């Protein structure tokens, strides 16, 4: 099972690690007489298994795929922060293969997964695309909510939290459960305004899919706009800060959260990074707090003399002119109480619409 990283490298995904392990597996197959199945679990653009992995395996093994060994694609849908739980209880098993023997082998591999979990048997390229299409849909939901938030901000008397709540109440998003009570569909949590998506998957997968489709002669204007809208979230946040501060230059701004989302220490493509970079460019001095991330992300290390990583939430807030909440950590439920004790109260900017605006003396929030 190949599960190495596939970062996006400018124009396409970097397949170096996939190639390296594929060659190693192929070489190992050379000396084997028994039938083996090689499975691609890494997220790879549609067609990669057919056009890159299979030829490399055949070359390195001197054997023929489909006859001497099998090749499958089994994309991973787990959510970071709940990886083990999601792996043990997946929502679906997408089993891509060119032949039934591989499909059967994959089903046997997952025999311990409850029978109710749907198994989708398909070909390798379709399986690869299912992964990208799934992430593209989630990213689209996020950028959609963020565009509605910008309309609310411009209106001045509409609140995106209520707007999206009203949208969620549709039967499509909140169907009635077996006992007649409404059940909110989990996708509703992606239809919430904030400071954008990040992490190691959504941005990278969207860029990879749009670039790969362009190479096939297909433009994906919706998904290109999803990325552009996401990249503009740091502007939206700075626009909330500006009116409340005499000047951003020399203002002391505390950024709450470095992880791209709660329950992980992953800072890859975290929305906090472009926000901090923008603040530094504008001349603000920045203090950052995160309950689990204990090191500045690589992109900010060159600026480490201008960005302080606070040891505690209290310390991070102590000298702030403004506080910007970027990651929805539960720890930040304490923030209203801590800020209420400060004189004069700093401006609080809620980049996730996590806290009750009535609890702040000076408040600005996304989409309100
Ligand atoms: N992280 C997620 O939540 C997630 C979810 C779904 C899919 N994916 C996909 O899974 C793949 C892996 O993602 P990740 O987040 O685990 O990446 P990662 O960079 O955290 O981990 C990759 C692992 O591969 C190892 N590796 C790299 N080159 C190797 C080599 N030549 N030989 C052996 N091992 C090697 C690294 O040491 C590392 O342990 C990617 O394609 C990603 O898109 C990740």
C-alpha cells in the first residue's frame, strides 16, 4: 500500500516519493512467485496509477500487471485529528481496480469493517477522481459560505451565522431522522463562514485538480474561483481590523491559533500564515498563541524576531491592541472573560464566528 506524500509543486503534484516506493515495491516483486496486490492510497491525480504506477511496477518487477500481480487504488478519506477513528470506521470504501481479483483482495483486506459501510467497486482512474471530487465539493461549500459572509459584511445589518443557519434548515441539509427529529447533515459544518480552508489536503488537491484538468484542455472556473475566494480571506480579516485600530503600523496584534483547524498540530497551509504575513507587512507586531503548536510555521521563521509565540493564552493577550481568532480551539471559550478584565479592552476580531459577540466591548466578526 503506497501512502507517501504527494505535495503540489507549482504545476502538478510531485510524484517523486510515489515513484521511489513504486520502484522499490516493483523490485521486491521481482523475486516473488506468489500473486501480490499493490494499492495506491496516496491522493494522486486521475490516471496516475494507470500511466505512472503500473508501468514503473512492470519495469522494476519484469512482470505483467493484471496477470502476475494486481494494482488497485483505495483513496483515503480520513479527517486529520480523528485519523484512527475514521480509519477504523470509514464512511465508505472506494475500491478501484482493473479486475475483480484485486477488488476481492481489497474487500478481504477490509473484512473487519462493518458490512453496512458501503463498498464502491470501480476502476482505478474513477477511484482517483472520487477523492478529488470529494475534496473539491467541501472546499466549494467553504468558499460559498465565505462569499455570503462578504455580502453580509457589506450590507452591515445581516448576519452570516443566521443566514447559514437558515440555509442549513433546508430538508436537503437537515432531513428528518427516523424518529421525526431534524438531523443536521455534517456538510453543514463546511457551510460556515470563516477565514478560509487550509491544511495539507483541500488547497493542494484543488490546485492539483484544476491544473491537471487544464492539462487535459478542461477549465474548471468554479474551482478556480473557490481557490481565489479562499486566498482573499486574509484581506477580509484585515478589513475587519483596520476600522477598530488607529493604525496597523506598530499595533500589537494577537493571533489565536496556528493549526489549520482544531485538534491537530498541522500548520501546513494554515490560514493563520497569510494573515500573520499580512499583519507583518503592514507593520504590526504579532504575538501568536496555539494550544498545541509549539513552533512557528516554516514560512514565518525568517520573521521570528517580529513574531512572538506566547507560552500561554493569558500571556498572548496581555499587551494586545487587537486579538484575532483564527482557529476554533475550545480553549478560546475563555477569551471573553480574559478580555473583559483588560483596560482598555482590545478589539476582538472573530475570524471563525465562534464566540458570542455580545460578550465583547469592542468586536468585529466575519460576516456581521
Ligand atoms: N493527512 C491526511 O489527512 C490525508 C487524508 C487523505 C489523504 N491523504 C493523502 O495521503 C498521502 C500521504 O499524506 P500524509 O499527510 O500522510 O503525508 P505525510 O507527508 O505526513 O506522510 C508521508 C509519509 O511518507 C513517508 N515517505 C516519504 N517518502 C518515502 C519513501 N520514499 N519511502 C518510504 N516512505 C516515504 C514519509 O516519511 C512520511 O512518513 C498524500 O497523498 C495525501 O494527499 C492525506
